[in-house]
C-alpha cells in the first residue's frame, strides 16, 4: 500500500470549510473551489515534502474563434500537467485560463472616460495597454498550469477539492460500522427533533426512510437511513 494509515485517514476526511473559496459563475451561481496554494499546502501536509511533484507537459496560447465568422473573440492558455505522488501511478490532466485582456483597442476603450471613441489611440495609451496585456498573458499562463495541477490532485479525493465538483462527494459507508443510537442522535440534530419527541418519532422516521416497518435494522437498512439523514443535511446547508 502506498499510503500509511494516517495518510488514508487524512485523505478520507471532509475538506475544511476554511479552505473553500467562492466566485461568481454563469447565471449568477456561486462556484466553490480551492485555491492553488491551498491545494499545494494540502499535498505537502498529507503526502510530505519531496514526496510529490508535477511537471508541465505542455502550455500554449490558443485563440478562441467565432465558429460562424472565424473572427478571434479571445485568447486562452491551455496546459497539460503530469503529477506524481510517491508510490502511486502518475496522473495527467489539463487546465485552462483565459486572458482577461488581449487586444489594445479593447484595453484603451475600457479606460477612456471623456475622450471620444473615434479619437486616435495615443502612444501613451498604446504602451500602457501593451504592458497590461503582457501581464494578462503571464497570469493566464500560470493560471492554466495551476488549474491542471489542481485537477490532477482532485484524484486524491475531498482533501484536494474533489468534493467541490458536482453535488459533492458520494460517501461510501459500511453499514456494519453504523450504530442505531448514533444514527438516531444525528437524525435528531439534523431534523431539529426535541429530546422529548425522539423516542416516539424515531420509529416513524425509520418507516419513512425505509418504506416499511422494520423491527431490527440490518446493515443495508442503516446505510439507507444514514443516506437519508445526509441528504437532509445537504438541503439544510
């Protein structure tokens, strides 16, 4: 086995909310992600310094073309990274980041306040715009590599940000390790059940979760109840 028991225990934990950042996505949605430096810190903490690394296989600037007109509408960087963790097979993935600005006219026009759009671009405006575009390319190039590196680290689970994709990580649970009293306590907490009502309402919840009246819970029954409680917890959050 490539990982120690302690490393596996750490990898199996949920990602700390302190490491989760958000940004605006399409249609006003909030997208959750982990910062590149935080992902590196996580890898160093769990895998160990010098026990993992990555190399850039490819990083190139690619124009984005309008498929109907062939006109360039933007510029993006695409990177391919190979990541290796000691004792594991290498992982490859790709990343991408668009340049925030990419042509002089757009930069100049976005900065003009009082001058007319038809006024000629001055030498000063052109030089300032060029510096801005060069900086934007540098940021996009590094961002594409970081994105590819983070996507590689995702394969190692929640601690590396994989739980932030889709609806979150599906946790596999061994029903034999679940205890009914613990499930009952979790249920009461998640559903805000008063202490005086727990014993009378718990049997009804089991019927609701299992779809049948069950006297003794099997391993499979406990997994279903656990999943029902977790679904409610996700809705509440």
